[in-house]
C-alpha cells in the first residue's frame, strides 16, 4: 500500500507540474499579445489576489488554519496546482494534520474533472477510507477516454493511474470495471510495451479468472467468464514476452521471476533465469535465485545439486550453511548434518548453524547428538525450546524441568511464550511438580485471551492430576465455545467430569469424542472411555476400549496398568 501511495503522490506532483507549466505559458502568451495595454486582465487579477491570500495564509503560524484555507480554496477552484502541492506537503510533514484528509477526499469526489486532485486523494484514501470511496475516486481519474496523443509526462501519469486502479479493482473484486478501463488503455501502442501496466493487467486477469469461476460455481451457473479472462491474460502475457529482458540487471530479473511466479507459470520463471545465466554464467546472484526457485517449487534434489556445485566453486561457511538449510527443507536430514558439519568446521561460532544442526539431528531421531550440539551454544538462548524437546525425547525429564525452571525464572510469568507454557505443563506433569502446574494454570486464567489449545493443555493436566478442577472446567468451557468439535477438548472435558464424579456427563462427552475419532481412537481417549464405562457398570464396553488402547503404541499410556484393568474386569464378569 505504501508503494501505491508513493506512486500516486508522484503522479499527482507530475500533474501539478504540468498544470503549473500550462499556467505559465498562458501568462507569457497573454502578456506578449497585450504589450501595449497597462490594465491587467480579470484572470490575472484573480490569480494575483489568490496568490496574495495564499501568501498571507502561508505566513500564519497556525498550521490547521492554513490547511483549512487551502482546502476551501481547492473546493472553489480545484485547478490551482500550487495550492494542491502545498497541501500535500503539509500532509507529509505533519502527522497531526492528516485528520483533514477525509475532507480533501470529499472535495475530490465533488470535482471529478480535476485529475491531479483525484489522483492525490486516491493516494491518501488508501489508509483512511472505504473501498467504495476509493472506487469513486478511481473512476473520476479515468472518467474521460484516454487521449490518443499524450506527451511523455502525461502518458507516464496515465500508466501510473492504470496500474494503481488495477490493484484497487483487484482488492475490491470489481473486474468488469477494470476490464473496461484496460480495454481503452491497451489499444495505445505505447501501453503495449509498458511493463508496469502489462504486469498489473496480467495479475488482475489471473485473479479475475479464478474469482469469477468460484463465484459462478457457487451460484450454480453453467456459463463462466473465467475463460474470457484467461484469454485476455494470455494476450497480455504474449505482449510481455515480446519485450526483451535485460541480460545484465539482476534486480530486473528478480522482479520478472516474482511476476511469473505470481501468475503460476514456474516454467517461464525458470526459463528467464536460465536465459540470464547463459549470458552471465558466473552470476552468483542468479544461481542463488535459481536455487531459491527450485526450493520453493518442491524441487529439492535440483536445488541441492546446484548448491553443492556452488560449494565446490566457493567452499565458504555461508555456502555450506545454505546447503544445510536446503537439505533440511527437503527433509534430507543426513545430508543437512554433513553440510552443517563442514560449515561449523569453518566457523565454529555460527549460532544459526548450531541450531539447525541440532534440529536436523533431532528430526533424524538422534536427540543425544542434538543435545551435544546445543551444549555448544549459550546456556539460555533462542534454542531453549529445542533443547527442552531434545531432553524430553531422550527421557531426561528432570534435566528438562530444571532447564524450564531456569527459563521461567528468567523470563517471568507475563513474558513466557505459549509454546514454553505448553512444554512446561508436559514436563511438570512428568515429574509431578504440582506447584508449577498450578502456577502455569493461573497464567492461563489471567490471560486476556487464552487459545483453546493452551486452555485444553492446562485443564487436562489439572484434571489428570486431580487439582484445580473448577478452574480447569472454566478453561475448558471457554475452549469449547471456540472449538466445539475438537475431539481433544471434548475428551479433556469428559475426563474432567470423570474426576469430578459426574460419570453420566462424562459418558455423554466421551461418546461425542469417540464419534469424531473414527475406527482407531487415540490410545489415551480409548483408555479414558474404558475407565468411564467401567464406572458406569458397563464392563464389556470398558474391556473393548482398553483393548483398543493397546493396539496403537503411545508413550503416554501405562501398558501394565491397562492390562491389569482388563484382567480385573474379566474376572469380575466371571
């Protein structure tokens, strides 16, 4: 939006300059034809009077009074370019004066013929007014047919307006109006070679085709204008393809690649990069762009091969780090570990490489190696969460809880991030630190808006440890309002009711949970269902769900306890 506003303001200044130049030439022509007369024409008298009033206003110390005068002058005569220019400067210099922008927008709407005024208002309206008002201002800017003969400044102004209107219509979904504007503009020969307007048109038609197709399908209509928009998009793309791409400007190349990616034409983007590299085979920036392109388009092996080539050419720690990142993104964890090892040999203090190396080891099911890497970093750092995960995965719950306690003490309850609170509940539950569970639950209760996931984690941990059951119920009721169909939250509520001794309500919620789980529920849910049905004197159902809990492996259930419950239930039935 900021870029659009800057382009519009630039266009407005150009228009203002053009108005000023025209005014000066009119004065010269007029004075040349009336050299012998000593009396000034009426128009000149009015202009001098306006200038005098303008000068007095500018000498005022009260900025708001000045702006009010400028606005009233523009409302009477919107053609006064110097007044608009001064007004825009006031808006740019003082944030406090921007409250007058809506008034400028209203004035512009009442003067549809004043192009510079509407253009300036359109730029400022991006941050202040509704889409409807922007649409009216946009229509004012192109109310009349684009002239066939335009000077270069005028043509640039119209190009800016057309490109900006494309983006506005794109936002508002008003493709028909944009189409009409483009049809009258693209007939101009110069517009057919203007990259900004062609790119804007192509992106607009691309979105128009998708949106109109969705809309038609939704309404159940058989015919769709999407095919028509697609044809126009291809016609505009054909015009763009005829424009030669510079063979030595990497910034232009990046823009063009981004453009083709937006249009979902990756083969065109790849072709442009390869063409650039054929003329500039040693361009590192172009190679990096191609690697990024491969990575974004799920072509990991090609990205890795090209990055390996760069590592051979320039064996720097940066290149090996990039190879590690690309390999990690492609889920080639062993290759990532190898690449990052080379990176750390060259730069042992690269904290990012240490973190990624630990993460790659963790994802490669090597938590001990991950911990060894993390121990090279600072005791408390941005890698804390990963360090906790590695300790927990390695079964070192006491060490993990000790690290969490250090982080909690250092950070404080108000600044502790949600993901750290999640991990805190899990670790405190493992080592049965009930005081910590209560403290973390109070943090959740005091939050202005606690996420359903965090509320569920807090409530379930409390219910599982049979503490703070009323607070846990409050948290779960809030979570159920936001996510009434979440099987995890429904299970937690059923288990809470079980802990409170309300087995009938517990049965109601565990049945709802099981309905959403499918054929093989989570082992914890099955175990909860078995316990609830056992309390309701339904041993056959209880045995069914306990046996189901044993069919799927989970570290969160005690197999021996469940087997003991099954044996007890079967003995009772006999």
